[in-house]
C-alpha cells in the first residue's frame, strides 16, 4: 500500500528558530511535493522534487528550503521561522510520466510558530 | 487569482440524503481532474480521477462527471453516511507528467447529521 509518512505530526517553534519537517515515502515515486494548507485556501505548493538531489521552487517558496537526499526522503526547512508560517504542511509523492499523475499524501504536520 | 472554485463552501445534509458538490475551474490545459476526501486532521485520499473531454466515473456511492468544454465537474454522493463528513477537494492537473502542476480548490465542507 502506498505510504507517505511525515514527522513530526505536531510542532511548536519559536520565532527565529530553525524547523525541519521530514517526509518519507515507500512508493518509489520520483516526484515529491511540499504544500501548506490554510483556512480558505487550497493547498499551495512550496517546493517539489523530481528525484534524489533535485529541488524546485513552487508557488510560495520564500522563507523555505528543501532537501531531497534520497528517493525516499524529502525535507522542508524553515531557517528562520516566522508566525506567518503557522500552518498545516502536507507532503506528497507522485508518479512521473503517466497520463494522469498519481499522488499520495501524508497525514500532515501542524506547525505553530509563536 | 483562484483557478479552481468549489461550491458550496459548506453543506449540511441528513444521513441517507444525496448531495452534489460543484467544481469550476479556469486551469489551462486541463489534463485531468481528481476529487479528494480529507477527514478532519488527516491527509487527502483520492476518490476518483477524470481524464476524458466528457467523462464519468463511479466508485461505490461516489460518482463524478467532468465536462472540459465547460471546465466543470460534479461529485455526487448517494445515500450519505455519517462517515462522509469531511472536506472534499477538487484538484486539476495541468499536465500528464511531472512537468505539470496540481491546482487545488479550497474544498467543500460536508457535514452529515443523523
């Protein structure tokens, strides 16, 4: 069964601190994505990756970095966390090159920056 | 500008009733459209995907339609159950490969009451 695991599931961080959100997938998918979900908005793409060693900017990359050290792992890094980054973050993995791209989501990480 | 609009924003139905959720979009090109179910505090689970110019799918009590000419999709839920209480999210993919993006609606919150 397709699996995307995020950690931690909940995080409280202080303003100016560094936060790392981790994502692991066992689907052997090339593509991985980080989104944030805020009330009244659809999911918004922060960073994505086509494979190990690659990271690409999404629609709202400012204030975030990403790292894809392996096929299985994709991290989202907030070097200097701000209260505006309080949100629920979702990681997803997907398949490359199919007519209708398959995508599986993790259960989300609730981040609160105080 | 929001490219995927869902209506209604929220909906309350009694268990056993049918309901219809709407999705209008302006995404171009529109390779495919997918409906997700998101339980509170959980990740997104795919219900169905529509691909053809005029497409229909059925998955148990869920059925969906897509009209790419009208850029419109509907999700029908028949004989609702309490467990159908969730947010339903419409997502349009603008390519069939990794080069494409997923465009998310803000979701329709469905509440099923006894």
